[in-house]
């Protein structure tokens, strides 16, 4: 189905807000959303999984609110927050749905900018991003949460480098989506990363606006270790293909490394030189296999093979030069078993290598990205001319 035409105003928007025990935030949230969308046809749809009196608060505020308000209360919160969002998308009065959290960390004042960006006509999803110019993730509590959030984003983009190439913040919970462009029945929400589900399972055009992620005013964050495990499981279920193939090739390379070193030492080669030769041979072999089986669908848009090989070869050698001293430090200073230390450093190195190859070595060239944008603008121009002729 065709999306918006450039400059076309939307009939209205449904602001979908999933809530879980957010009673103290509701009044301020409704006031700020109402002010942000003043003059537009809009509604707020709360999808509530609360165990406190949040539903009563919503009903009381709805009686005098300056904006249309509805609530779906779920006694059985199937699919967690993602399931709540999906139910909201199905029940929305308008096709343009804007999803935001109920804790006021997503600034309602950004709603007009998101709608304006959608009305440009070249996007089906508009993401409020913390990671583009003008964005900020300062509302995350502490350096650890900031690091975890950024690391999860990089890992996700590495696993879906093509689908998420235009999304700097696929983990955000603040986004606009044209539900005509997605199939709700194809979505499998599991936890709180529903945008990732939409982007991976749908063929949608993405645009972004910068967001300053605010601090929580009331209540407690819903982030937890359990949710983190749910996210990793969801990520694996969505697509574990590239990373699993990368891991298999890495395992084959490690075995080949040992076999080559064993053979060379039995031929009388000093063990240090045998280790160096084995490492270099397996680095080259891994690159050839990765080209053929892991990143074959990305080679056409990436840099030339010589550049890719130079980047991969250099990075792997630098990684090895860093990893071995770290291993020695863990053994000599922290008195960790050499086998355990080797396992820890190899696992860490695996993720770093995968991120680097997916996001750097095989990243689309700038000229390719620009050409795609030019083609999209040309397509929109032709559609507009055809519509005017009719």
C-alpha cells in the first residue's frame, strides 16, 4: 500500500501509551500531550497492565481532558509491553500511531515534529532517536545503563545491518508508524522492543528526529535483568543467522589454527613462529569464508574487496595483539585459570570482531546511501506528478 504523499496532512493520530503502575505520571502526561497536538485531530489510547489504581486515575482524568482519551485494561498482559503496543495499534482510531512510554522520559513536545516529518511523505516509520545530532540519552540512570543501551543498539544493528541501516536507535520506545504499512499479524512481540520487531519484519521506510531522553519523574524503571534476557532471546529468535555463521567460521578457524601450529611444530618450527603463521593463515581463511557465507549479501554495497581485506586483516591482528596481553594480565594479576581467561577473552573478541565486520568492513559506501536517497526522491516526485495528472 502506498504511503503518504509529500505535503499531505494526516487525518489524525493515535498516541498509544502502554502503562504499568504509572498513576503519578498520568495527569502531567495527558496535559503535555494535549498541548503538543493542540489543533490536530488526535486521541490518547492507554493500554494498561497496571496492578495499582492507574486505571482509576486514567478514567478520572479522561472526564475533563481536552483531548479524546480511551483505555484498554489487560488483565492478562500477553507479550509484555510489546504486546500492549500491538493491541493499541490494532485498536487505534487512526492509521498514524505514535507510541511513547508513560513515564515522561519521552518528551511529548516532540510529537509535532514527528508528525511533520511523516507528512514529508518519504517515511512509514519516524523514530525519535537518542543517537543522531541533537539527540541525547542523558535520562538513562548511570553510566552502566548508558553503556548497556549503547552496546545493545550496536549488537542489534550488527545482526541486522541491512534492515536497520537507516535506524540509529532501533531500541527506542518512542516512534510513529503508519499501520497500513505493517502486518500486525506477522509481529511476534516478546518484551519491550516492539520497534525492532516492526523494523525487522516489515518493509518500511525509516526517518528519524533527534530526541533528548528525559529523566523519570515518578515511579521506577521497568528495566531489569529478566527483561535483558528476554531481549537477547527475542534478538536470537528474530535472526541469529549472521552471528551463528560468524561463530561457526570462527570455531573452524580456531581448530585450523591448532592443527596448523601442531603440524609446524612437529616439522621443527619454533612454537612462537608456528603460532604466528597459524594465526595469519586462519585470519586469511576466515576472511574468505566470511565473504562467501556470512556477508555475501552485503558485498555489493560495501567497499572494494581489497579495502575490506585490509580492514579485516588489520583489525584481527590488532585484536590479537591486545587480547593476548589481557589474557596474561588476567592470569598473572587476577590469578584466573589460563583456560578460563582464554575463554573469556575469546568470547569478548568474538563479539567485537562481529560488530566491527558488520558495521565497518561491510557497511554500505556513502555513494550507495546517497544513490538510494536520490532514487527515493525521484520515485516520490514521479508519484506526485502522476497524482497531479489524474
